[in-house]
């Protein structure tokens, strides 16, 4: 968390970016499951499905990290959740952040050295990859805790005041030249959550 003081409009717009990332995460996760369970049998070079599932998992971890990033221009959903959701959600949001923060540091290092930005040093690249895998249990637990909270908050999305009116306003502001039909399709994408 960066403890930013976001306006409701800023938080809402970032929330929509987060929703896109969360949907991408779940879609890639489904591909990983399909590979592991044999429903999808990719053929790439001489690599077996387990190796390909591992590649998908690497990028899943990068997407996961991008939902709670540190740079000023990057998304951190915890700040957004605190700003958007009613006060009664704040203790649970902060509890989950504190619980997963040590693993998030490891996930960020993995994302930076392996998943999204490859360290050009083979030693550093493999060290980061090995550290991540040695602590995989802690990472999986943190990811699961985050995703459990994300699912509960998605179900409670109606608790965000004026969700649909804000959505209309945000889409119109960001895409003023789009037709009403295209704006409606965008709106449906976010509402279906």
C-alpha cells in the first residue's frame, strides 16, 4: 500500500484498470488449469505441457504483482479498495495487506527479475527464480488470501456508491468520441465482473 489519498473519481478509474487486470489473471489461470488437466495440449518446440504451464504461471505472477505495485504511475488496488468501499471493509482490506506484504516483496522481485523484466545476468535470474520457488508455499498462501478478498469485494461491488453512474461518467470522460453502443459494451464488460 502506498497510503495515497485518492479522490473517489481517481479511485474508481483505477478500480476499472484493476478489474481488467484481475480478469486477465483469471483468464490466464484458466489456461494454466486447462494445460495441467490435459484439456489444452499446447505443442511448442519439444516442451511438454508441464513446462508450458510453468511459463503461463510465470506471467500469472507478473500480472498478480501488477495489481499492487509501488511506482507512482502504477496501480495499487489496496489504496483503491480503501478509498472506494464502505468503512466496514477497511479493517479486512488492511488485515489482508499486512498478512501478504512479506510475500508481495518476493513476488515483486520475481516479477522484476524473471516474469516481466528478465535480469540479463543468468545468475541473478536463476537466483530470483530459485528464491521464489523455495518460498512457493508462502507465495501461494498470499495469492490465495488476496484472491479470496478480491472475490468477496467483487461480489460486494454494489456497495460502491453510485457504481453504474460512476462507470458511465468515467467511460464517457475517457472515451468522449465513442458511440453509445461501444460505451455500452465497455460498461457490460465491467458490470459482468
